[in-house]
C-alpha cells in the first residue's frame, strides 16, 4: 500500500534542499521537529505553493499553473491532475475531524492525518493503513509552531517528534492561496461520499481553480481563497458507476445546491462564529462538476462558474 507520508516526505526533502530558492525558512525545534515556514515570516513562491499543494495530496496529485480571465484581470489558476484521487483527495487532503485537547486549533489536512490514533473517520472509511515512521503535517495558520504544539501532533500520530515535519502557511500568503486553489478534488470527493457514491470507484480527476488577488487582511484573504473554489472551481472526475445514480445525485453536488449559495465565504464564516467546524460541509463544494462514467461512456455536468460572485469577492464589485 502506498504511504502518503513517505511520498510527501520526498517533496519535503526537495523543499529543504531548495529552501533559499523557494523563499522558505526551515528550522528545527528543540524536540527535533522540522518546521518549514512557507508564508509566515517567509515570502514563499509559486514553486513553494506547488510543492505545498502536492504535499497536502500525499504526492498523489500534480499541480501546474494556467490563467483565468475575470473581466479585464488575468488571474493565475491552479490545475491539478490525479490518477489516484481517492488517496489524494480523501485519504490525505480531506481535513481531519477536530483533535482532542484544544477547543480551537488549525485544520489538519494532509498526510499526517493518516497516522492519527485513534484513526480519523475518513481513514476508517478508506480502510487505509500508513505504516510510515515519518509524518508530514501542513497547517493553514498564522500562529508560530511551538514545541508543545509539535509534541501534541507527534503524540496524536504516535511517533517521535524528530520524525515530524510541519509546514505552515497563513491564509494571506501566496502559498496558502495556491494550496486552497488545489483543493477542488478534495471538496468534490466529500460531497460524492455524502451523497452515497462509492468514492473508491473514482479513477481519475482533473480540477482547476483561480488564485484570487492577495490581501494582507487575514479574514479578507481567507474569504477569497475559499470563494475561488466555491464560485470558480471546477472538477472533472472519471468513475465507474451507474448513470441513474449519477443523475440522481448530480444536482446536489455543485455549490449552487447549498442554501448558503450567493454569500461570500467571509460572510458565511462570520455568521458561524469564525469556526470552520460549525459550517455545514455541503457548502464546501465547487462551482462546476463534470462526471465521465467510464462504465457507460456517458458524460454529465452540473453547475457553472459564477463570475458575479467572483467579482464581488475578488474585486468588490456588486
């Protein structure tokens, strides 16, 4: 069985080797944990963002860049291809349930989730076992990584803190904007699961999402990066299944099926006490969903890119 942590560690090694070129800062805590700052004090870079996003997928997805036109503005966009979207988007990239021991905590979404003891619900469903003796844990946070926090994560993964690698990038960093734009597959996989589709049968996936204009204000930045998926993200998946099942659940998959549709994510976040875990997971979807049923050869599509909401979120235009 492929180890998402060992695959991610291969990318971590590249980052450490190229730290200066990537504009990242590598440090070691007293307990031996390696911390890689990719956007707090560090400037970060496009390649750093690519590596970070690929790490969140446990090395099971490839990130490239393209462009996205919004009125007179040409924005970058992130394209992801994966030949193992179950490992990339569900086992690794899907966020873990809140860990015990802290009321408020950064969201853990990455390979280290597969090592948690007791196992996260997503790992139980996947019937997946990672026997890695190293853990790679990306965190979207502006808070400094302390030795106590690193020990807490290492304990949760039941490994030596010296074998833990933590990557950090806050919401208002370039690296974070890139890694969130690389999450449409993750979003769609959890929606498919909620609608009763056997996501083990998703064979391939392709996604694209714009990288929004950066903002210094953390709340503004966080809202924009999520809106990039909700209103600008698109996913094409190839699965083995039945057309009737796809047609039944297809209207429920895009963001527009949520009763929160039409609100910016910043507004939704504020309305839910600024706690991601209080937000209905059904809003975490993508604007446009396309499905190729390999079993029948038929193709299906639902939703659409909502440029009006992107203008409102990115450019402040109603």
